């Protein structure tokens, strides 16, 4: 068992760099990582990078969060390559009633598919099955949230 774990850890060697910068109530950061292409796992070699930003003191007491993530192509085997995945997420949040109520707006803008692999399939219009890339397409959305915090509000004072 231990030899299997050591082999897995050795196979998942990767290079990762990250950068974070804070300024007042805002924070900006980014990271990229690349997984070793020499490993025996055919799905693993790829590039992943993301950028994240937050701002806690916008006009009208609004807080904002944003993220962009890119997952590069990966080998699927038998000469197939996956489609890269791009995601942009964001959120705006505003507190009311001394922090008891939070209203939020969230979104995801995505392109690509998750869980990409190869399957041998025959569609109804095809006479014989053949191998093709399949995956679950990512869907973009916009949503709203309402949160009410029950209980006593902590003021930070001691009695």
C-alpha cells in the first residue's frame, strides 16, 4: 500500500507558482500550475491557471469577488485531446440590518466540458459505433441570494 502511495505522489509532481497582493480592503492574486507530462497517467499533463480578486469597500457598502480559471487541454488517449475549460465567476454582496441580512448576486460564465473522456458510441443516425470525446457541458448562470443570520449579533465587547 505504501509503495502505491509513493508511486502516486511521484506521478503527481507539479510546478506551482502563486502571487498575492493586498492593498487596503482589496486583494488581487493569481496562480498557475503545470503537471508533469512525463507521468504515466495519460489524463494528467496540462496547464491550469487562475486569477482572483476581491474588493470589500466599494460604493454603497458593496463587496465584490471575481475569479477567472483556465484548464488547458489534456490527452485522453488514442490520439484524442480534450477541449480547454474557461470559467469566470463573480459575486456582489451587500449587508443590511447591522449584518443580519445579506443580499447577493452571483454569476458563472463558462465554456468547455467537465469530466471529458472517450467513449465508443453509435448515435441513432450512425450505422456503426466509433470512439469520440464526451463530457458534461458547463452551463453559465446568474443567481441571487438572500441570507438571514439568526441569533445574537456578536459585537466584540465583553461584559
